[in-house]
């Protein structure tokens, strides 16, 4: 089954699709090996790891396409791409869709921020007129070769008002978007979008909103993505947890190397994968099999 078709099948279920985001092939492999059924790219993570910059929209389409191609070839699960603002106007969106579809993505989302966009949590966001974004959505839909390739419209119009974000989300669905992705910041907003948007809803989760804890009387650790499923969301991405976890692990290791001149204690505390375990993750045995098949003189 094509990855585009598989993604749509996953979204037809009653169960919410939880897909952690990756910034390179290694993280995508780990996500797949853990058992998640889809993954996606994080612009936040790719700007950090490729350019060493904050999420301020300076990645180019060419840079993203190159990494997406490698990631999509690495895993068998569908890959949903953060395509920022489409890297320009509606004409740029046409090329963006064509390039990412050819690279192996199963779908993408574009946002209605002014280009270049920035992280949803960063101050200074601006949005384009709704009609401009509708033009981008229609261009994206008309330019895809595979009708199963998903076009998801993200709106950041909560910077105007949550009512404006709902108005836009419904307009983007009417324009043909396969799903919409508003940017809620509290549990009340999650509920408001779920009640007000008339179509498939994607969302994100970077942590547990404090309102959920207060309303449900649960500890932070007890909150699950089923809370969002109960509201009717079809999919939830987890953008930055892998990036932050990896960053913290490497920072701790470097500090120990610098301060103690050894990583013995770090290894005992963290128990990182062995070299053999890492090779298994990378699929070494399959490469060995191919060598024996096609390189008979290889010892």
C-alpha cells in the first residue's frame, strides 16, 4: 500500500493517530522501531540541527526536500512534512507540493503565517489575509499527482482571536484542505476548536496543558492523548520531545567529560545502546545479506 493511502487509512479509524516528529533519519528510525504508525518532520528541529538556528523560517525548500527524501527512504511508515508557509506565495506552493511528493512524503501542512514563518510559541507571529491562504490551499490540491497525498492547512490566526482561527479553519476546509490544524494553547481552546471546526482536526502537544490537570484532577503523568481523542481530534503530533531529550543527553555527557575526564558514570546512569544494538537499529544484518548475495567475493 502506498504511504499516502496508508496515512488516510490510519485517519479513518476512531483511534487518534499519535505521531512523534523527527528531524533526521536516526530519530525517524527510532520512532518507527518503537511502534508508532506515522511520523513527521519538525521545522523547529531541522532548523536547529541543520543550521544551528531557532525556528525563524530560514530553512529553504531545497534543504528540506533533501532531508525529507532521506527520511522517507529510511522508514516504511508515512511521513508528514512541516512545509512552513509553502516557501512563498501560491506559485511557490505548487513547487513545494511537487518536490515533497516526489521526495516520498505522505502529506504536508502549510500555515497561514506571513513568510517566513516562525515557531508557534514565538512572539511576533503575523498571518496573511485569509484569501491568500485559500489560494495556497487550492494551488496545493491542484498540483498534487496522487489524490491521497494529504494537504493539511494550519492556522495561526489565534494571534487575532480564537474566533478568527475557527473562521479560517472552516474556510480552509471548504477550500478543499483534507484537514486543518489550529494551534490551541489551553485545554479550553482544544475543546473550543473541537466543537467549532467542521471537519478533520489535527493538533499538536508539546506538554500537558495545566487546564487538563486542573479539570480532570489527574497528575501530569496520567494525562494521555486519549483526552484529545475523546474530543474528536484525528491526529496529534509531538514536535520537540525527541530534540529536547537528545539535547539534554548530549549536554549531560559533555559536561561529565569536561568535568570528570570520563563518561563511565554517565554510561552507568543512562545505559546507552551498545554498538551491536545500534547496528541492529541501522539494519546492518540486511546490508550483510545483500553483500553476500551480490558480492560473492566479500568475506
